[in-house]
C-alpha cells in the first residue's frame, strides 16, 4: 500500500469520529438549553400536579447544568 493511501484511511476515520463526537456534544448542549429555556413546555405532556411540576423544573435546571459540563468533558 502506498503511504498516502494509509494516511487517507486514517484521516477519513478521524473525520468520522470528530463529526460523531461533535454531533453528540451539540445535541447534549441543545437539550441543556431547552431544559433551561422552556422547562414547562417539556413537562407539559406529563400532566403533573403543580408541586411535582415545580420540583421537576428545578431538577431540569440541575440536569441542564450537568449536560453542559458533561458535554465539555
């Protein structure tokens, strides 16, 4: 095999891995932004009691912070 062929194979796999990791990280950050921006809309379909929904909104804020730091790690 030619060295350039081997190089191209490795860079193609590296580009695929980079694209996959970026898409996962950006997806997690998008969910984190949604958790912070519109928690009531995300919880709306579950028909929760008001006290449970207030607790769920606080927990969504905690999970949003976790999502951001997890995506950066």
